[in-house]
C-alpha cells in the first residue's frame, strides 16, 4: 500500500491576534531543562566560552490552574456494531467552562468471540487499531481527515513506540512478550494459562474491555485543550469496523466477534478562565496544524517480479513523504483470513529505488536509494523526535528488516518532526511521482504469489 503524508491546516482556522500561550500551561511538559548557561566573550582576537550554573533552575512551572478534573464516559448510540458496519461517534455538548484534556479521548467497547469449532480462538495483537479499517473525522460538517486501511498504517506506527509504551497500552490491546496469553485470558480461550502473572492480573483489571485511541487526530493531542463549546457543530468520528478474519485468529473460518457497550471516554477540566482563553483562540481563528495521511493506492503484485513500478498522481502543497507497506498473504505472515499477524510486515528485498518527480529523474537520491539507506530513512519519520538519538523505540534494525519492514521516502527539507510545512510541493498531477523498485526475486516464488501494498 502506498501512503502519502501531507502537512495540512484547517482552512477556516487562521492565526488570531490575541493568542495567549498561558492557556496551555496546565498541560505544558517541561523538556530540555538546562543546568548551565554558556557565555561567549570576545577579547581582542581571542574568543572565550564561560559556563555558568543556573541558580534559578526549576523543573516546575508556575501559574498552574486549579480546575476541576473529571473522567467522562458517554454511552454511544448505537452501542453495538458488527463487521463492515459504520459507527458514528459525536462528542457531546459540554458545559461552557469545560475543556477536554489532550490525549485522553478514546472509544471503549466490550468484545466477545464466537466459534463453534475452535475453543482456542483469540484476537490479533493491537486490537484497538486492528479492529477499525477506515476512519473519518468531520469538524463543523467538513471532512478534515479520512484514512482507508487505517488498521495497517496505525498498527505499523505503533511498532515504533518504546517497549514500555507498548507494555502500558494493554487497554488498547497491545500485549508484549506473553505469546498472546493475556488476550486469551481476556477472551476465555481454553488454552489460556490463567495462573501466569502478570498476564492474569492485567486481564483481570480490564476484562474483555478494550479501547480505540483517538490520537491519530492531532487536534485532540497536540493543540492544547479541546473546547467543544467553541465550535458551531460537534466533532464527529466515523469508524468502519474490520472483517472478522482480520480481527479474530482461529483454526476455522467460522469465528466472529460481537462488539457491545460502546462508549466515548475522555477527561475534562472545568475552569472558566481556561475556557475563556480557548474561546478567544477559536474566535480569533487560530491555526490548527496537523498531518493528513492518505492511502493513495492498493496494488496486487507478483513476488517473483524483479521490478515494480508505482505511480502517484495526486498534487500536494506540502508532501511530507511516501510510505510503502507490504503484505504477504501466505500463512504465518500478514494473512490469510483468521490467521493474520497484525504486526508482521513483509520485506520484498528491494535493491534499488529510483524516484522521478514531475518528469525530473534521480530525485531524493542522485544514484538511487540503496538498501543500506532504508533504515536511516524510516527513522526520520517514525522514531519519535525525542528518541532519535537514543535506543528507545521497540523497533531496531534487526526487527525492521526481518518483520517490520516499510519503505519510507522523505520529501521534507528537514526531518525534524516539530517543523510543519517543510514538505515538497508537487503541482503537476498528470506527471506526479514515479517510483521504480528493483528487487530480488525470492527463491522458488510461485507465480501466483502476490504482495499487496
């Protein structure tokens, strides 16, 4: 599958004049605290550097607001859903002084499995991502975000979290290092080892309840508190639930899932001054920056071919990059139905990538992109900016080439993820971008084997 990531901002929200940075103070995270100041002195032709301790250093920030915080659970209508069905979730009308805490919004549900012939049936890893195949977000009636095959993209993105982050995402259905035993205890599989700890304690805390995080929409995570009362219409999410065979793992293809008790969960803070500042920002038409991800194409290709050609003919004002994810339908890999590994991504052994942009050849890499450059390129986008200089992500170079492979082509002038709008402008839709992928044919690959990306 080919993904195009673009820098976007909401068309109706533009910078206002009276924005107050203090409105975000309750949710400000202090980073990069300096212990010393450097002073550079020039005396004649000599330059001296003096390091002076910061005696006023503090890891805390003043002006914290004393608001009332509360966790909210709103039962959705409808509260049940089936495969390939369309679920609409609207944020409720909150009080005039209520704001939603960033990063707390999620859709929770209970899941039960049915299988007449397989008592050991379970679900794929990262259920909160894998169960939704399409997401759409509407703001004031306008669609601002839409993503097909969301399960494939978001499951891959979560592989770049740290090991501790993945371990702590048990509510989202991520289980690390337990061989799937925690999920089996969750769902009452006959072969679950219920005496194993901490699997049993984690499963006992959550039961068969899981959550779909709404962090893919950055207005709820990166732009301070979300103020629902400042919008003319409620924020709306539309989710399409996935096929049984892409969620349930079972010996026979007659297994299914039932989703019940769907609810929207989030935290709010009630504070009149904070709400007033957010209202002023919305009235002043402040900018909301976010990345729009488009699943551009989905192709079926023969694994035995030694050259693949891909064309992207969609214009972009700020193209952040192009991502290619590969699926292998063979058993034990990404497929087949009811045998899916949601965290396995096929490596087609690409030996050279040649990029042509608007009929201009040899773009990005003058001599073509070679295999040793794939790792450095993927780190630019998927490793958290604060983790790029560390060894924290759960994906390392070994797991990347073995089972978490993806081809990323970065079109930004700077790969700093904190910079917005540095992507390349592609205007000629008729020419667009052409990729030539030279690859090694796998040994004894059958002509009917297909790789989908």
